[in-house]
C-alpha cells in the first residue's frame, strides 16, 4: 500500500527517495518503492526510456543464451528467474503491475547454422539455467521458418518478447504524478552535503522546487556519470562505468515476423532479431554479433555487412525491396575488471547516494531489489506532489528514423 496519497504541490518537498533516470531500472524502482510505502520522485531529463531502454530488443532472457558457448555460470544464474517474474507482472499478479503492457511473442526461438544443432542437446544438463530449448518440429515452426532447409534446426524458449514502450507506459501511467521531466544540468541542480547529496533543485513549469530525499538513486545509464561529474571526485572516485557500444541495424519491408537468435559456437548470437509493425511494413530490429562487430563501420558498410549476414542466416527469406537503416547506442554498465560484461546488476552506495546499472532490461526486477536493500527500514515522509505533468515515453528507433536505404 502507498503510505499516503499525493498532497498539494509545495516548493519544498521531502521524500524517501529521489530517483534520477526514467529507464526501466528507474521506473521499476519507483514502482517498487511506492508499493512498499516509500515516497519517491523520479526525474527524467528527456523521454522515459530514451537511449538504452527503448533500444533494447525486449527479450526477457532466462540464461540459455549464455550457455550456448559453454558460458553458463554467473550470468545464467543471475537471470534464470527473470522470465517467471516478468510473466507474473504481465498477468497482474507480480511485484509490478504490467497487465497493460503488450507481449509481442510468448516465446523466443533459436535457429542453427548447419552442423551446430547437436550442441544444444547438452544445455539441459546446465544447472545455471531453468529453461531448456525445445526442438520445434517442422509443422509447428513459426511461419518464417517454414521454408528453411532441413539442415536448419529450430528451438523454442519460454522467454517472452515485450513491446518495451508499453512496459514503460504501464509503469508511468500508474505513477505519473511523481515523475518530473527536467533537463540536466539546465533545470536540475544538485547540492552536495556531508552525507553526499543534501538536496536537489528542480525547475518545473518555470518554478523551482526544492526536493530533499533520504536516499538519492541514480539509474540514468550514461547520465549517471554526468551527475557524478557535478558531485565531485569524493563520490566519483568510488563509482565507475564502462561503455559497450552497438551499431544496431533496422530492416523494413515485406518481412515475416521473427523473434529469435541465429546461433553459432559463441554465447553471442550471430544475429538477434525482433520484429515490430504489421505485414507488408514490418521492421526487423537486429542486434547480436553483427551489431557488436559493426561499431567501427560507417552506416553504408554496416548495412552491407548486415545484408550479407542475413543472406547466410536466412537464405530462404526474400530481401528484395527491403530498406535498411542503422542506429548507434551504448550499453552502459558498472565497470568490471578488464572490461568484462557484468554477471548481473551493478549497485553501488556512496553516502546517501545509490548508483545502479541493471546491465539488461530483463534484470530490472533484481536491480530494484538490490536498491531496496540500501533504503531505510521505514518510510519517513508522506508522498508529496511536484507539480509535474509527467514525461512522455520515448519512440522506438525505427519510429524516429527518417532515412532508409535500399
């Protein structure tokens, strides 16, 4: 239960938590805090989910992807419970109500390059994953695989694929009265104190509101480092991040619906493809190895590389008339020795400030739980209004893209 309903707007607001960043980690944390009776305000500089969250492919991984190259272990263990947690939320019986969100596909699929299928049989023995790939017989395959040669195996995973924008909207619609849209640093000022952050000044509709929190929670992805630069070396020296850039590809046209990974001998899929749109004008959102290895390529070269890769991985799919575009995005994570990928969310506490990087969309529930461990045992403040109309949800990259290349 929420401790109290939102009261009238005040120029001086006191809450239990001030959250910076309206991506999936910030929104999930906001929902969990308020569900548990804490008061909170979330500050987003642009649109909710802009950047890393809206650019995610919406797959709620359960760990199988990491086991493909024999890498099952910490990463798989960290993520194996996520599909069940998210499904409960989608059904309206979980820790966050996502019943208004939309699942694009109830399952995600793996398809093989010739000679690789037998490697999947050993995945059932992994203790680090809960889901086991189920071989899908030819007659039961999604339409995109009906014309695939017999040498291609298809496996199904009980990992839902979500419309990320509807997930963000489901949470924002329930908590919009405590979400503030304010650019940093133009309309947000942080005041340092002995414990770390003393208070925040936010300009809302031309009026400055002073907000004091028991905890200040930074879930702003790359923006966390911008906030740290203003807070000074005393805090920045304890919190570091790393960037993992991607050069994603979009294909648009008369394409079949596809949600899955083309797999090889590595834990990084050769390509990961999810779909948006309708028949005749569908978009494939393409990540995986082609996005990671294409960082140094210019857009034209990346498009050509993606075309060549698709011709190898889906040679039975007709690409004539399909148009392409690319999109650069950085995955920002808590820093790890040697730049290795984190096994799970990274949460760091410095004084009364908490810095969080969820690592993956699917891990947002776990990130929020780790943040909750750093909150006071009880709420100290009733929820107060901040005079904001909330913030819009970001459009996906293909909705913003204006230039498509044949």
